């Protein structure tokens, strides 16, 4: 099994917020992507747009928000704006199409589908298998989006693209998530809510008691549930998000180590340096230069 191992020198993919910019660039819809066209992200990437990947075939292994996903096509992958992505392995028979959507574009779509019954399952599962009988429908979707986006003289082009995607999810894509919705229990929902809250608050809230109070449970119950659902303790999730953000800032920005320490709300740069070295094995300076 061949793997792509090229390195990227950047860790932020800065994509425009304005959908007009996307519609003016044909490359926002990528078709027939193969293994030799994709690099391996040796460092985590923080996305500033949402990427929806239709994997036709092949094996695809990646990390997103510290969770590893390893699967084979046909499958649909959704990595949302603000989430991290680290590509680990791709098989030689990998084939996929990519749809990149700005934050505003996606928000408008979710205004229309926020009542979808299995929307929570979609949020919990960035990867879902595609039933074989609707794989051709995904092919048709990408061709349709190409055709719509080519009509640059249409004053309703943005709405036309958005409604094509909305109609597709209501008619076909919802089926990819039915199995996941049926198997969700209260423990999984609590764990999901906790991880989402940590993602939003880890820079300022480091103690488990805060998260337990926000979620209406005891710290002991929260820790036990998260450990059972994810394999990591609740405290470990807070620490992992913090270290991940520190790595991204060190590798992808010109902020000084003092500025990064301040950004992450450490009391001093020295404290940040010791904390980082304890978890990574290198000082922030050595990690940045490695």
C-alpha cells in the first residue's frame, strides 16, 4: 500500500469568507483527486473553511480534533471550519472529490437544515459510509455543482448552489447517518457535548469542575463517561486541545513564544515552556525550529 509523504510548510489553510470569491474560482470544487495529488500533513492544519470529501474508493486515515479516523470508500467526510486536520495515510487506489465551502456559505445552508432529524449524528461523525445504491447520486451532485457554478451570469448563483446541496441532503445524504443516529446513547451525547465545550473554552477554562457544572453533572461522572466513550480522560482532552493549539501557533505563525503564552492564558512564559516541554518533550523554541 503506497502512501503519500510530502510535507507541507504551512499549518493554516486561509480560505476566503466571502462566497463571491469562491464562485469566482473554479478550483473550489476538486474532482478526481488521487493519492499522488495529496500531501501528508506532518503537522496539524487548522481549516478556515468547511471541506466535504466524497471518497469513491481507497483507504483514508487522518486525525481531526485529536481523534483518528481510518476508513475505506465509498464514504463522505466533513471537516468543519475551525477544526484541525492531519493527513496520515492514503492508499494507492484512493479517489475522491473535494467541495470547499466558506464559513458564511455553510452557515446559510445550516439555517435550512437545522431541523433535520439526524443532524446531531452528522455533527458527531465526520466520516460516514455511503450506501452503495446512492453512490451514483453523489457523482451526480458534483457534476451538477460544476454545471451550476459555470453559469457565472446567474445573479442567483449562490442560492442555486446552496439549494442544490440542501436538496441533496434531504433526498439522499441523510441515509448515510441513519445508522449512527439509532445507536446514540446518553453517554455518547454527554461526551460529545463535553468535547465541543472544551474546544470552545480550553484557552480559559482548565479545570474539570467548570465543565461538569456547565453540563449539569458531577466531575466524577463526567470523567468516567468521557473515558468510557473516548478512551481518554476528561482532563486529558483539555490538555490535548491546549497542546495542539500551541503546536499550531508555534509552527504556523510568527507570534513570539511570549505572545503564544499570553494567547493561551498561561501566567508566565516560563510556566508555558515547562508545561509544553513536559507534554511534548521539547521546549517551544526547539519544537518551532525542529
